[in-house]
C-alpha cells in the first residue's frame, strides 16, 4: 500500500522514468521480504490427546503432545512398547483421528478436511511403511509398489517403470514378479518401503521399517531414508526400537507414557546410544537442549 502511494506522488513530479525506478525498487523490496520469511513446519501437533474406550476402561494413549518437524528432517521416535509411538504416527498420517488437539500438515489443519480430501492428502503427500506391511496378497511385488501411482491416475506402463526404480533402490528387482506369499518377511518389508517411496512423498511415516531385516539390509534402508531427507528434502518420521537404526536419524524423540520425554539432536543421541535399552524401557539421563521448550507438564513427568 505504501508503494502505491509513493508511485502516484513520484509520477506527478518526475514522469515515467521515475515511475519505472520506484516500481523496480518496490518489487525488489517485496521479493526480499518473501525470501526472509522462515520456512513453515511441515508437521505440527498441538496439545494432542488420544483416548481409547470410555469410563472405567478408558486408556489415554497420547497426553498433550506438542511437536514441530521441519521439511527435510529425519526424525527417529523411540520408546517402550505401549508408549504411544504408533498411535502418533497414525494420527499424523490422518488414519486415526485424535480425541482432541490439532494436526497441521504443510499448513493444513487436517481436521478441516473431509474424507475425500484426507484420502487425497495421504495418496499424494504421505508415504506409509506399516509394521504389518499391508501388501495386497494377490498382487506381485511390482504391482503392489505401482498401486499408489495407478490409484492417482498414472498409466500402468509409467507406474511400472517408477515401481521398478523403487524396487531397485531396495535391491529387489529380481523378485518383482513374486506375490507376497512367495517373499520372505524381510523382502515384504522392503516391498513396503518401495511402495512408500514410489510417490516421492513430502512426508514418509515408517513404523519399524527395519524390524524384519538383517544388519546389511537394515543399514541400506536407513541410509536410503537419510538420502531422501538430505537430497530430496523429504521429511522422514521413523519409529524404531533399535538404537543403531535411530542413530542414522538427524533427531531423536524419546517417548514415554504418551508424551515426548526427550528431544535430542543426532550428536546428543549418538554420544549416548550405547546406553539405550528398549527392552528395559530405561533411557539414559541425557539433558535436553537448553533452547528446547518444556515438553511435559509436571503432572506428566
């Protein structure tokens, strides 16, 4: 608005040449202000609660989770079984609604979307790797991987090409024509990873993506996830019980009793990774960064 007034005044005094100069200066100032804006977090949860059941049998799984994840981050989530990790992933992915609180993905509050809009969001922006794989038993590996593309209107020839490229990234092209029943558990896991990455999602949610893999394949998959974050700026959120797998992430969230107990950088976690024992559910006493906001209220500590 200030630019418009300035242009009118200068035009009357200095003519067309002055008008062009002021207009260029105004545009440059506007571009500078856009460049200076901070990037918007791709995942935000605010005071997230999830309860299953009611009355005396009610179980509170999430207890006021506040979380911000920037685009291109690779975040590992660890914690004892039953601490709410998988439930958080389902809610972030729009599969399960929260009891209360907000989930904002790339600036969109998913509570404001209808069923069709949430389905479209998941299909185009979110890749899932489920613990149970969720492969279609009658489809071959390549058909399973190509399916998300076909559902989005991509023709079979193009979808198959991209599916084979995804299978190559998990070293499974030689098993492309096999149905899930003919694949080992580790191979099915890798098909599930290929299916999740084939759409090049902005967000990839992986629940124990290396749980059925040997150490070599586990290392390859975690390296691939890191590359997706570093090179393609995709955002990876990975649940794992394996400290060696979590060490590949850029950031670690330690979950307990439905909330985040610690939020650690890669270096902070790597320095203490050997002390983690998910079997006992005990976390080493690693102080959170001074700049981190308080994660838990006194009542949840």
